[in-house]
């Protein structure tokens, strides 16, 4: 009965399903970065480039979105174009939004949270993105903590990212993940990357030097029935990294404007990322794109290693 009901709300593309059935590597991708992350047509170009990079590394891409009331795992190029053109008109869908959007037959751009949910339901174990959400600055009074952290605590998907977004409180984010028992790994680094920069001043739990090391740890976690996912943080390539003091100054300015305008809830992150892009003259957008390209390449290699016996 559950599978019959689920089929009403979950659509896995033929390519992705055949890859999963054959034990081939698949990498999940989110769609918020398409509709909310950057303007058209750059968003569509980036999304298609991401898929191309994954294929070049020997894996199958599975861009995930809610299309007309279905969690679609493996969007077509036409669907990606549709999401890119609609942009901000596509609702940003987190866990709380999912049942309503599905029931109403509406569209939704999946966040880290909902991408993990759909990936897990389809059987995809690796998901590559830009940066995860986390504990917002000032959360001790606002209680603004991303649902991404709760999802990492309960959904068995390995997430490859460039750390949490620099606009967040990285120290508190790491404390929260520790409380929830989520392993935080550094790919060839012991320092937690900070999205636009390679340095944050905080340490990850373990350094991993190869895709095989990462796959072995995640395989052990699954075999032991340990709840939740795993976070692999992958630093932005040094040639695209931004100066820590420079990006922090722009973040502080954007946060000040955000507070003055009274922006709250799920509108905060898109506002801040857009404002930082404008303050840096577009440099932060280019850095964002390059770190995503880097993450999906690593994600593909980890997915391949995970498929090996």
C-alpha cells in the first residue's frame, strides 16, 4: 500500500532508475539553486553544466524538483529550463511544505532537506550541493536553525558541500551537528570550509583523503543501522576562494540591511546571497558556481566508490 501511494507522489526518471537497478553511481542535485540561486539564463547553464560534469566523472545526475505535485528524481533538460525561467515564482520547498505542494499538484524547488528526502525515497545515496543551511547568526534569540540540520540527523544520504553558507554561525552549526550525531568530514582537509573561503577557524571531525575513505565510512554507517546522513565538506578551489575578511565585511553589511528591512524566515538566505553578490560585484556568484562544480565532481567519485564491493 505504501509503495502504491508513494508512486502517486514520486517520479524517478528511466535513466536514474535503470542506473540504480544496475548498481551504477547516481548523484542527486537540488533545484533551489536553479530557481532561487541565480538569475536566468545563468541558472540553467549552471545546472546543465553540473549534470555534464557528473557524467564526465562516470556517474548519472539526478536533478530533483517537485513538478506538478510529484517529487521528480531526474529532471529533464526541459524541466530544468522550466524551473529556471519561472525562477522565484517556484516556491522554495522544505519538509513542512512538501505534503501541501504534493497534495495540490504544485511545483516546488527542493532545498537540501527535500532533496535528501526524495533521494532517499528513490534509493539515491549521494547528494552534491553548494552549501548547507545551518544555525543563523543570532539564533540564540531568533531560534533560526535550518531544517537541513534536522534532515541530516534522520535521513541516510551522504551530502557533499563546501561547508555551511558563510552567512551562518559556523561554530554553532558544528555544535548542533555534533549533538545530532552527524559525522562532519573534510575532504583532504581538517578545517571546516566556509563556502566562499577555505578557512573558517573551525575543525571538522575527520579528514578523508580519498573517495574510497568516504565511501567506506558511509558504508559502515549504513551497515550498522545508524540513523541519519553524513556530511562531506569540500573546500572551494583556492583559485576561486575569496578573502575571509573581505567576504565577512560584505556579509555583515548584508545582515545589517536584512535586519533593517525586517526580512525573516525562508526569505533571509536568498536576500543575503543576492545582496552579497551585488556588494562583491558578482565575484561571489562566480565563486558559488565554481564550488558547486567542484562538489559535484567529488560527489561523482564518492558515488562510484560507494558502488564498488
